[in-house]
């Protein structure tokens, strides 16, 4: 009975420590304008916003000429619900995608 009680106390302490780590994690900053960015077939992306703000999509692509390199591409500036769109040189070479709000 004593070992069962020790096991329960240890499991509870471990759970509380794990929960405190998750609760103390910093919140990710959400860009203003209710914007979203959507990937297109792992090759490009487009962004659009729900509020009247200027935005631009940014993608990071694998550099086919340099095995360990990458490069960035930006779409055209757009306003509000209009799309900002860009794509990488090669299909399926996109690594990251995000939206930049001005």
C-alpha cells in the first residue's frame, strides 16, 4: 500500500510539472488583420486578410543549386481580402510559409 501511494504521489508531481511547463510557454504573436496563409501543393502559397490591412506572403524554398541552402520569395503587396501569391522554382521545394502584415 505504501509503494502504491508513493507511485501515485510521483505520478501527480510529474503531471503537475509537465502542466506547468505547458502553461508557462509564451503565446505566439498573432499578426493583426485576421490574416491567413495557405500553401499550394508544397510549391507556393497565398495570403489574404479579413481586415483592411496591407499584407504580403513570404515563402522559404530549397535552393536546388546549393544542397544545404534556401532562399526567400515574397508575393506582391495586397490589401484586405485580395491575394498575395508566390511560388518556388521547383515543385515540392517549399519549406516554410508565412504572412507579413504592414
